C-alpha cells in the first residue's frame, strides 16, 4: 500500500496546512513562466539562505497509469533514472550528488512522478544537468534493472513476516481490487517476474514529457539566471509531449460489509484496517472533515486514541484519516492489539463511529480541534523546500495559491452542526475490514462482526 502513515487528511498533510495558521502569514504568490518545451515553472526568490529547492510533478506517470500486468513499472522507471545514463553510470551519479552535499531524487506516487532537488545555490547548475541527463538519456541497464527487481522480490517475500506492513498490502488489494489505486508501487511477484527492462523503457518513453509537468523553484537565484539555467538543462527535455494522461477512474464505493481475515499462525498481535468511501481532492467539505477527523482519530487525544490507547491500554497507536485523489477518496482507520483483545478493540471502534454519527462533537471539543489545526505545527512552510513542494502541488491539482487562506478561514468558521454533518462520512453499513492475525486465536472474537473470508498469509500474492 502507498505512503499513508499520516493521520490528518492526506491533502492537508502533504501541504502542511496547519503551518499556515497564523493570520499574519500569507503564502507568497510565485511568478509563472513556461519554457519552450512546454514545462510550466513557478518561481519565488528567497535570498535568506544560499539554498535552492526544485520540485517537479509529472502528470499521468504514476502507478495508476501503469498496465495492470506490469504493476510496479512506474516506480521502477522512477528508481532507475538515477541508476545510469548514456553519460554517467549509477556510481558516478551517486558520487557526484554526495560530493556536492546535495539531494536529487526521482519518485512516483499514484497520480504523478516527481523530481526533487535540494542544494546550495552554487551547485544548482550541476544538479540541473544531472537531472536533465537522467530525463533525456536514461540508460535503463539490464544489470541495474535485475538488481532492483531482485531487491523488490526479496522485500515482497519478507513483508509477510511483518503483519503491520502486510495488512496495508492486503487492504489495498481487497479494497481497490482491479482499480489502478490497488497497484502496489513495489510491484507484485507476478508482475516483477514478467517485467523486462524494455517494459520500463517503454513506459518511460510513453509517459514522461515536459508538457504534462509543472515545476516550482524557490531559492537564492535571480529569475533571469534561473531561466538561463533551465533552458540549458530541463528546457532541452522533449519526451512524450503528446501523450495524454488518462483520468483516474472513479474510486470504488463499498456496498455492504466485506470482511477478510489473513491467517498468520505465528502472529501474537492482530492488525486491522477499516476502509470506506470518502471524497475527492478539493471538495468543499474538506476543512469540515479535517476538524471532525482531528477529533475522531486524527491526533493523540482523539476519541480513537483516547479510548484504545490512553484509557484501555490496548495499543500503542490508533488513528484515522481521509485519503483524497482527483476522482474520489477513502476513509481509513487502523490499529493493532494482542490477539485476545481484537474483538474488544473492534467493538469499541464501531461504537465510536456510531457515537460520532449520532451525537457529533461538543462545542469545547470543536474549539480544541480548531486550535489544534491552527496552531499545532511550527512554521516550516517558510523553508524553500516546503514552499517549492506546496507551489508544485497546488498548481498540479489546480487548487489556487489562495487555497490555504480559504481552508483556514473555513476551519475557523466550522460549527458543531457542520462537524456532525461531516461525521456522516464515517462508515456504518458499507465498508471493508481487513485483519491480519492468528486465526485460531481470533476467529471466535471476529464472528460477531459477520462472515469472514479467510486467506493464508503463505498463499502467493496479496
């Protein structure tokens, strides 16, 4: 399953929304320009430190775009970009980056691929050259591909020894099924064994191009100099300019209750994830849900954490969040406990869900949640890196650079009635629940929640 360890709404966490709580803070509006190859760039000069940060997001090159039988090819392509070009080998690239004391990385998420650069201003030209070389002249060498594939196959085998990690993989497959969001970024054993380096090169050639990309640069550099450097590097990138990105299909919406138990005979604890339908990126309900979920499962003193961890000592961690994408979203709650306590834990969770839907939250709780969102985090959005990431994401999702002002204003005005209305998104009848644990010790406890489909963790795949 994807990177989803944060408890607040994923969009909020990605953009570090609470960092904008101060009424005096305004996100500076960046300048916009485009290179001749179609790459859109947002720029903000920041001369406070001799640093430059660049973030680039490439639409349609994420794991949701890849063919189902080549699951993991998108992430593989991003990984191999720094494993050698026609000019530099993998070791030479790594040594050059280390020597400069900089960071350069390619990444892949569900809806995009990305490039990130963090460096001293004086080294920025060299990092741009390396990044452009990787995008324009990737070698996709057979030996590097084979090493990376072996690493991933070994990791897939070992993940089943870690029920806390395995439950995320199983939940992704059970909840999303054949939907592209069900693709494992690492790939599956079947897809990796089928995949060839030619498949990776073909995916890259088809989906990587500047016309679908947006970049943001923040740091100690003049605009004219930046344009000159970009024209000499990323501005020469051509790529698949005419290949449109397919829209992400509507997300699955569970109908009824689906219960799946993964039997791990040596497990001493049971891990679970509960999922239900949510809402899409940018939905106006987003700030109201952020307030509501902060109270339900989004912080250490939330209802879920208080009941399961603080009061009863059933676990060291419990939380909930709403994951948002362009075409829909998912509510997620999760925790773990000793095998003999799983029935009690799940019942408490369902009782809290029911209470939130039926009663909502008290006025003093609402005030606490608003204060938490508005003042919890330090102002790290003032760094070049966080600004660059924020500009790129806001532009990528077409949310507008005043997004945070509007969001925080809505949070401040959220009412008790609105938090109760938002709580209606918490699942009642339509959800997926996946548990990984020792079936022999937990079956009786789980029976009261319905009929379970049981699988063995030793079975191939997820």
